[in-house]
C-alpha cells in the first residue's frame, strides 16, 4: 500500500470504518447518572466531620426539645431550701426524703440562687436559642432571597436602586441598631399584645418578637447579595428564554426556574446563618435585651452566673459550653453542606 503524504488533504478511508462493539463498550461511562441531590448527599456522607456535626446537632435538639418534657423539674419551679446547690447535691429536705426511702431525682448541674434546677434551665435555654436562630434564619432566607432575586432578575435601574439600599444597610452599626430597636420595640409590642388576636405576643414575649423583627430588618442583606449574584448568572440560560417565549410571567420565572436552581446555595447559606443568629441572640440576652424572666436563654444564664463565677463556676461553664457546641456544630455542618452542594467543589 502506498504511504500517504502527511501534507496531503486526502481523507483516509480507514478512519471512517464503523466502531466495533468492543470499542463502543470502552466509551461507555461507568459512573451511574445521579441527580444533583443524590450526588450532593453522596459527597456529604463521605465528610466525616460534617456527619459528626449533624449527629451533635440532633443530640442537642433532643436535649433541648424532648428531654425537658420528661424531666422531673420545671425550668421555673422554685424549691425552697434548695438554693445554690452544687452538682449532684441534695438539700436537707431532699436528703431527709431519701433517708425515708423516697426516690429523689438528683440536680445534675445543681440549682441557681432561686432554687431552680439548673440542668433543665440550660436545656430550655438551648431550646430558646435554637428556636430564635432557626426562625431568624428562615426570616432572613425569605426576605433576602426574594429581594436579591428581584434585583438580580430585573437588573438595570431596579438593581442599582435596590443594591444601594443594601449598601446603606451594610454601613449601619449592627450592635447599636440592634440595641436601639430591641428597646424601642418592646413597649409598642406590649401594648399590641393587649388587643384581641395578638395575645400570642405575650406568650412568646415582646423581647423575642422584637428580636425577630431586628433580624428581619437588618440581617437579610448578606443573603440578598448572594442570591442576586446567582440569579444574574442563571437568568442567561436558555430555559429562562424558553419560559419567556412560552408566556411565563416574571414571578413564575423567578419562583419556579431561578430560585429553584439556587436551592443548594440557599440551604448552605441558611445553615451558616443559624449559628450567627444564635450568637446574636445570646449576646442580646447577655446584655438583658433577650427573653423575659423566668424564661431562660443561654446568654441570660451566662450573664446571671458572672456574679458567682469564683464560687459557682459551673453555672457559667454549662451555658457557655452549650453555646460553643451549638455554634461549632452548625458551622461545621454548613461547611460540609457547602463542600457537598457547591458545583465548583465537585471531585
């Protein structure tokens, strides 16, 4: 056979011979096709630190929401003669009952200055902090994602005006505004709670409602910026153009097509927002701007324990350690979700 000149433009017929079954089989992709969620969960389960963090979060939630239902003491129950007991210590009356053959449940973390069991107060304090953190993060998700999606989708003058508002809110000193709003909103909420239909404010507590309003007014700006950036990229895709051609309105496109494709980012950002909200709530409660007594919070428990730090150090270490565990677990869980669901980090 005559050797073909490498500079010739003549095609080689052998290059167009149909592939054999063995050659076709070698081109088959061996990895099974999986959805976005299955692929993300597969990588999330491989992250041991994230899985341990998830387990710790579940244990803390059981500790905060379920155990107090079966605990023999109430968080506001005062026991005369049982003030400032050390961990696993009994009062004289309880010791007499034990000597008489009665079973008395021990005070695992002792009692406070009012004779209230400290362990159940730490549990309920963790419940309050978790509730505030989760509810506040959901409010931030709702407001920030809606605001950022509208700004990113419409662009132009709408985007410029809306994001300048975000820039202004970023310049506001958070702590000062939080303290100002928490104090000024307390009285109007107390008055509002006296009207029929708003009695739930009194049950929750005006301070806690004002705290939710503070989060809703101030802390959504970071979420809005993240969502805006995602929407500006996604709106260039062909399925958005197809939806417009089929007559879909802007609200449906944002809700069904754009925000749906941002769901991974939204979950990760919300998870990382929870520890920030818990820390802010603990900080406000530490300053006395949190929940109302006798309802405990981890921040208020830590604040009350400062006076007896040298005599009763465990009264400070218990809520401080709980804050540490909750915030660290949620941060590590958020990092694991980000590594699992961020398309740029796929391996």
